[in-house]
């Protein structure tokens, strides 16, 4: 059997038609398949490769730490230098009074921990989330993900969860003194790159303050410089009670975190102790990789670069407004949504791009929005090449 046959036979499939590209290696902004064909990556492994694939600083940090020790004890018992150094570094850059990190293996695990912590701290049961949101696929995270089609097969989910329309002020009155937490993405990525009006997140922060509900900001996709700020909440000067990170946090390694005020995070160590534990969360190799990636991101001012390149890329893409089939172009930094008129056109367009050596894809909750999220280190000439491929692929899809 071929590798492709084995892939189909022995790996659980998540769709009937996976892309099925056989990867040989990935470096910087390029992925090379086993035939030697090179692909320009405009999706960064869904927002993971902010500093590119296999960055030398990250690879060195992984090798150095792997030579020292791998897993030695469940999270929180031994003092592991990479964990401590990364937590301290994050405390320096997250908006105060956020200061204490709990490391996980993924974004959905970080969301689970944030929800549990909020319920335990507030001693309340009710959760508020938003329609068209995405927070992960484990039971708790799925419970606050605003798409019925993905929830229905797995019901019953968590009780006492209510969904409000995103970017609407009047419904925020539903947040009351029974609400433990409100969870929201600053920009809905899987929902179609939906960017709120400037009033929305400040109003949400105010309503949480009025009712004592905790505000959880899910920045799994938008964090680590992607939108032109280190964290997207800085665009609106809103500070959450708990900040959720993952994807780009690990520099290509599996790593997530939820970060909160000390008094909130302390609740996991008392009544009872060990209220939330993990075996592999904050793996020392992943934390070493994450610290190397974060240092490179900040030292090279990649959030500022994402803001500059994002404005340039948006300007280029908006020239497509004169092309039949293009409905909208929207985004912040290097998180951009290209909305087309229908799903068939979108499918042809994405396929044409891949044939031409450009990797991108539509969002999970919308089959007409193509998400563009290239590495923040992408050279400008490669960005231009990608835009030219997009223009040609769209013209071909319209024929």
C-alpha cells in the first residue's frame, strides 16, 4: 500500500475529501511535497507558523531542551525552567493585572480550563457565548461554540449556556449576576473573519464589570501578533479577566495557555487542591520552543510588520472589488477574510490556488469566506506573488 492508502486506512478521517498533500519538509513560508513541488503557505497551519515553519531559533531551543529532559512530572509539581521562564515572559507582555499562566497542550484545553476556573471563582453556573463563534471541539469548548450543526451530534452538552449575536449591544443585557463568564473572540476567525464595531468589546467589558461576570477573551487565533498588535484586545483597549492563547504560542509545537489575575488563578489550588491537572500541559520542550518564538516575535517587531503588511495586502485585494464574484475583503493585520458570492465559486478558487502552489482555505463556519493568514515573516515579494496567484485563480474560477 502507498503512504496515501495508509493515510486513508489507518488515520481517522475528519472529512470525506482531505487535501491529502504528502509533505516532505517545510521551511519559512514554504511547504514542499514529496514530489518536490513547493507551495507558498498563506494560512500558516491555521495561524500556527507566525514566525514561519521550522524557524532556526525554535529548532535549536527544541534540540537543546530535548537533550536536557523531556517529560519528568505532571504539571505544577516540579520546577521546570522552560515553564517558569515562559510564564514570566508572558507576564511581562500581557495587559496587567493578568500575570499567572496555566499551560495546556492546545487551545481547546485552554478554553476548558478557563471555563472551569471562571465557574469555580465566581461560584456561578451560567455561561454566555456568541453565535458563529468557535472555541474548540472538546465537550466544554463545543458547548460555547456557536454553531448548531457541530453541536447537535454530541448533545447533551454543558447546561446553562446562552448565545448572543456577535457585535450587537442591546442583547448584552442578558449578562446578569448569575453569569459566571462571557467568552468571546475579539475577531471571529472561523466565523468568517468578523470584526466588531469599536463600541462592542468595551461595552461587553463594562457589562461584565457591572454584573461580576468574568470576561474570557479567546485569542487562540488572534494572539501573538497576528492582527497587528501582540494581542487583538489592544485594538480596543479591553483587558479580559482571563486571556486564552494557543496556536502560534508554541512556535510550531503544541502549546496553549490561559492567563489570569492571580486571585482568579489561585482558585485552582484550593477547595480542593488539584482542581485542574494535566500530565503533558506545559511540556518543557514546547515551552522552550514557545519562549524562542516569542523572543523572536518581539525582538523583530513582527506585530508592527503584520500591521504594515496587512494594510498593503488589503489594498491589493480590494482591487478585486471590480471582479465579479467578490463580495467583501476585511481584516486586521495579517488576518484577512476574502468573501466570495457562493460556495461553488469558493471551492473552485481554493482548488485553483492550490494547483498554482498557494495554500489557503475557507473558514470552518463559512463556505464562502477564504481566510488569509500568512506567516508574519513573509517577504514582500512572496506576498505579492501570492496576491497574483489569487487574482489568476479567481479569474479562472469565474470562467
